C-alpha cells in the first residue's frame, strides 16, 4: 500500500486519446483514456468514456491530489 501521495503540485496533460495526471517530478500518476471516434458502438466495444467524462474524472483526481 502507498503511504503517501506523489509530489505536489499535480497537473493535467491532454494527449490525443487521454488525459494524464503528472506530479511535480513528472511521475505518471494516472491516464484516463477517452473515445475520439464519437461512435457510441465503438466506444462501448473499446470500453472508453467520452472526452467530457474523462476530463471530469481527471479533474476529480487533481482535486484529490490537492488535498492536504
């Protein structure tokens, strides 16, 4: 089990098909992948969420990282 969170501040980096959460040392905290096709069937098959949903998840993770 991890006893402490990665170094702060965390930042959000947008890639072509994902959002990445990085810490102050460029450690990859999380990747949140999203669908870029816009096709609901493809999104379901690939098990991807929409870009807006992915951004909301990433922002929630950033908020967790900002807690004292």
